[in-house]
C-alpha cells in the first residue's frame, strides 16, 4: 500500500470507511476519499525518548535467576492408604447399619413424643386476649 502523505491514523480511518463489498446504497453516498478526516494530522514528529543513565537501566533490567536462591517446591500431599481390613470387609446389611446408627448416641433419632400436640396448636389460631365472648 502506497503512503499517500497520510499518517497511520488517517490511513486506518480511510480503510474503515471503505466497504469491502459495495451495496446499492453506496452509489448514493460520497466516496470515502472525499469525506473530511476526523483525525487531526500530527503537527510535529514525536519527541525522541530521553536516554537513561546506567543506574536507571539497572533498575529496569530483569533480575538474574542466579542472584536469588531457588525456593524449594512444596511437598505433594500424600494419599491416604486404605487399610486392607476395610477393603476386605463384607458389606453390611441395611438392618445392621440402622442398628449401628441408632446405638451411636443411645437414642439415635427418637421421634418426638409431643408431636401431635405441636401440630394441633399450630393449626388452631390463638384467641385474641382483647376479644372475650
């Protein structure tokens, strides 16, 4: 692509305005080259980058890996060894598991004795203390 005296931004603007495929509507629109550019041309070339002193250059240099001691990698967690006794143990029946669970804390999950009373009190509305018949 030939440089037509336009800077990078103006060339990009022209490329964006130019459609890849022309449509019927493009016949009624002005040519992209005739439109005024919205990008202001640069007045002067950019200023040169100031030179850095050796101290500043040392500040930005990447650190050498030899300067720092290597950190030891974290040890991997060890897998728990499953004892052969548990592997070879025959599966318990459902009744045995229930009996073991119920005997754990003595009562297991004993049903509430006063369950019926709590349900009936929840269903009956409490009488208002202000209203008396």
